[in-house]
């Protein structure tokens, strides 16, 4: 055990962890890319969600997200390996992006780099990353952390409610008929992540703020099966008072030790648009259907 390497926990920018959380848990971040106006920009470094919304308003075009390639990952991992770290790196679900596969190919050329398919996105993946960081702080070795993390996704409850299907439709992820139907009925769909892919869950109707409170209550109804260590309220540009109301509601519903409020980065924002909010947490038992 004396020769055990220091462990570095790392993730891509789709985990939507705030700079404060990255610093608090000593997590390294690898920005993914957004292609906008012919330029390839780094998420959270060169471009921010509000830039995307402004660009869409002006041009009517939705920017595209793009994965880091194998060379990008080699350049990212190598300095950590050379400093003597064993690296455990989390990526957005392999069903949503080539990121995992590219990172895995790069890791195969290096020693002690473990790449985890979060099978999730946003702070659903963030919950996995924070748990890994806690294990690393407790002195658990990289291989054991990777082994634990590789099945944690089964218990992550990740979902969000979208106010408008406009961005999903414009980005080619929602048919015109579905968008038209939802808009005519003023439906607010709940998008759930299961088995690494997004699907539509319950459809809500009504004022967005009221819908969010109803959604939070529905997600947290089965309190006996919920790990109350932490919960995320993650949003893509909702009004602060709305976010605060949802966070307060979450605190009322269950005695979470931490209610973490974060803003989604570019990857989620590009696909879902403003006025998207999710309550994300970990269950005690697997939720695979």
C-alpha cells in the first residue's frame, strides 16, 4: 500500500459541477467543445450558455456540441500521469456522445487511467464524480474507485423539465409534430435519463413555476429509497427566484444534508434551452426499468 499512487478524479464539462465544487473536491475538468459561428469553442472557457441563447436569438441557429478526440484526451491525461497520478475520469453517457470511446482509446495508451461511462449527463454524472472524489479523499485506490463507479449510474435519478421544446426541435432531437403538439397543449415534458439514454417521462401542464414544484414533489415522493446525502437542483437559465423556490421545496420534502444549486453548462443548454430545471439525486436501489 506504501506505493499506492495519488488518485486524481476528473470529468468532462457536461457534469455541470460549479467551479466551487470542483475546487472543494479537488476535481479536474476537461472542457468539451461547442461549434458556433464556424469556431470551435471550449465549454465554460470560451463560451457560456447565455452566449448560446444570444446567438440563437440573433441567427435562429442552434450551435453544435462536439466530443474531444483521442489526441485531445492524450494531451489532457498525459500531464497527470507524468506527475504520478492514477486518473479516474468520468464522461457523458456513451449513448449520447463519442466522448467516452475517445477517452477510452487514449487511456489504453497510458498507465493507470480509468475511464468511466457515467451513462448520464449534467449533475447526474456530477453525483458520481463527487462520490468518487470522496472515496479518493478517504484513500481508496483508483482501481477500486473505478470498480465502484462503474455501476453507480444504476442508482442515479436524473431528470429535468423543459419549458419549451424549441431547442430540442431545432437541434433535431424532437420531431415537429411532437413539438407542435406539446406547444399547443402547453405541455412541459419531464425528460428522464435511463440506461444512458434520454426519454420522455411524465408530461406536465400549467405555469412553469407551478409545474416545477409539482415535479420536485413527484420525484422525491419515495423518500425511503432516496440517499439523502446530497441532491442537485440544476437549471439552464431559470429566474433565480424560481430556482430558489424549487430548492426550498426540496428542503421541505426530504432532509438532505446538502442541496446543491448549479447552473448547467453549454452541453445541456444547447439541447434544452433556457428554462430547463432538474432535481437529481441518488437512490438506494437500482432504478433500471
